[in-house]
C-alpha cells in the first residue's frame, strides 16, 4: 500500500507560496508520485501540523528566521527544510521536490519516524 506524503509549505502570507506549491505538485503529478503539496501562512503552522500531520515542513525564504524555533518544535517528528531563495525565486518545483524527498528519506534512515 502506498501512503501519500504531504509536503506543506509555509511563508508569510501563503500567497506567493501557493504558486510554488502548484509548481511542485505539477512535478509530482507528472512523475506519478503520491504526494500532496499545499501552502499556508506561517501563522497557522501549529494548527496545520497538529491537524493534518504533514510528512515534511518546507519554509519559504521569507520565514527563514523562524527555522530554529520551528525545527525545535517539529524536527523530532518530521523533517523541516528552508527553501533556498534561488529555488523559490525561480519557482523551481523540480529541484525543491527532489530536495524534500531526499530530506524525508534521510530522516527515515535516521530512524526518526
């Protein structure tokens, strides 16, 4: 049985990140990967993580300053990754998806989930 992986992106307001989330989702869909990509405002991160239990938390470069506190809260149960400004600016869904998948695989290898 294949279990869908949830990659959730968080940024300041969730607006520009929704474009990036759609680009990543398109790449996942084109490769028939069972992945759901959604974007949200960082203000909702606690509620979203508790309610939907994403497999990976992706942070937009606008909220990079939150990475330490978010990692402390959530990195024991799921990987947390900051998207580079370059990948974000280029809306490079393929590169971001590859990095996120690699981060999730490494997280699982470490036995942290």
